[in-house]
C-alpha cells in the first residue's frame, strides 16, 4: 500500500469540535471505509498564506486556496480517489485533489 494526500479546497469539516468529530465519524461505515485507511486525519488550514515565485514572496495562495488535508493508505491512485469520494467535505461543496506521496529514498 502507498500513502496518498488528499488536499481539500473549499467545503468545511465543521466550525466546532463537535461538528468536526461528526464529520470524521462520517468517514466510517463499511468494511473498506476511508476512516480505516486514514493514516493521518489531517487538519484544516488557516486562510493566511504566502506564495513564493522567482524568490519574491506574495500574500495569498496560488490558484484556489487549499483548506486542509488528510493522508490515507490505498493500493493505487485510483483506489485512493475512490475512497476520497466518501469524504464529508464533498457534501459541503468542497473539492479534493489526490496525490500519491513519493517515499523518500
């Protein structure tokens, strides 16, 4: 199995601790649920960001700001994307980009 990072854009995992807990519980429900594959639940990002290009630092994100991340284990990029389809952030209008994490050598 490989590790994959899910990068969230938009949506919400909840404003309160109780809402975030409910969101994490929504990952469960199935023998191959995403919750059992999460190796790092991740965290939301603040709206504050800097971007760097050609040595110059600018305020804000490049493109659509990322709002959080999680790391999960899966057999392939396609399998990770299929697991990500069950992410509760999608129910609140969010989008997810899935990247395979290349192991350090």
